[in-house]
C-alpha cells in the first residue's frame, strides 16, 4: 500500500539507494581482493627469480594470487 502512495520517481530513487548501499560493500571487497592479488603476484615473481631453489614457491604464490583474482572476477560478474 505504501508503494502506491509514492510516485514512480520516488520508488525508483528508493530502489537506487538500496542498490548503491550493497554496491559499496562489493566494491570494497573487490578492491581488497585485487590488492591481495597484486601483493601475492609481486611476491611470487620476486620469489621465482630470487634463485633456482625457489621456483616452486614462486609458482605457488602466483597460483594463490590467481585464486584471489578469480574470486574477485566472480564478484564483479555476479554483482
């Protein structure tokens, strides 16, 4: 009943405000995941090239970074 009393513009604005509130949380989560990806990827590359005995450790770090990036991509696609 309350929706019928509101104009169409007011209803649209109410929906827009509701959507933007959840969008900020998703955007913050994406930024955090992207920063974790960048840090892990940089550490992985440095570890990989630091010596021959560290190649596997560097690849593991880069793989972990890619997992964080995939999660970030899913949030972007589904959000």
